């Protein structure tokens, strides 16, 4: 989206906000940072961290990161202070506002996830470019760097290994951009995480205006959560939700810059 359009988008968002507190919630991979073949190589660029810190310091704004990564991992990779909210594992673990939350059903499936991950790792090892990311409470298979000709075989291997656990109803699959993730089958997602954060921000009667930015199908629940009282911003064509659209993390950075410039200094 050209800079002029981004400026108009920022103005339109803040016009809808009115005098309500801005609650800026962002996905991480693919939204705030570009995808890397190795998730461990991803760090929030200094320019984007500085922007988010500016919002955190603003008296009329709250910032949160909502991600599929572990909470402790995204805390380290953003380098943001404790004033921010952090939701990991698609909201199964959340920290912020002096509170901590871990969904009570997570512990029940930890051993099952561990067992499946061992078998899955052996199957995926046969495919160069694909790898398994063990998040302890979930496990993800990444195949972005694997040859396109092997993608169907990788997905088949994932299905074969995980099917018994899924059929028992204890685990579920979440599909993303070149990633398949096995999670506890708990009725909780990024939309629930957004609701949890928003409730904490407004618990003192503060009227809020949530803005959620995401790039993948895992963000659709969050878009639905904010659609009646805020704004959703899609950072890619992989999602159908969102009121506005920008082009990847670079577009997100420019929109955040325009939003911050337009946000009134007095709060």
C-alpha cells in the first residue's frame, strides 16, 4: 500500500477510535517480522521495536503480541518491556497487566504431545528442508524450505502420525503458511486471547478500541473478535478477514509509523 494510502488508513482508524484507548495487538511471524527458514533466527528489528515502545510509552495506548510461539520465546525475540501483553501458543498462555494465565487443560496433554513429537521427528527427518519445532505444549512441522514436490508427502506423514491422537479428540491440528501444528484440543484461540487482554485493559471502565494485525489463517479468530468494536488489519493475502490490508511486515511497520504520527500527543 503506498505511503499516502497508509496515512489515510491510519487517519481512518484513529477517526473510528475517537477518544477510546487504543489497544494495539499484533501477531509476530509474518506480521511484525519476515519469515525465516529457521524460527530461531527471527528477531524483531530495532526500528519496529522502537515504534512499539513508542506506543507503550503513550498514555492512550496499550500494546500486545499474540503469537503461536511460546510466550517466553516471543518475549525474548521482541525485547519489549513488561508493560506489553504477551499471548503465546495461540493464547493458551498469557502475561500482562500483572497477571498470568495458562489454560488449565494444557497440562493434561503435555505427555501426549511429547510422545507424538518423537515419532513425528523421525518421519520428518527423512525430508530435507522440513523440520520439527518442539514447543513442549505443542509441536509444529515447518516445510517452507522443503522441495515443493515433497510437500504432499510431508503432510501425509504428519497426518498418519497424528491421526490417532486427533481421533481421540485430545489434540487438534492448526494449519498455517507452510506449517502444521499439533495443539491440545482446547476451545481456545487467538480470539480468546484478544478478549482476555481487552477485558484487562478495560476493567477499570476505560473504553477501548482494539486493533489487531495478523497475516495468517490462525489470525482469523482474532479478526472476528475485534470486528464489532475495533479494526482488523490483514498483513497478507492468506487471510480473508480484516478491514484494511497492508503488504507484509514492511507494510505493517509503515502503518504503525503513520498511526503513531497521527495519535494525539496529549493522550
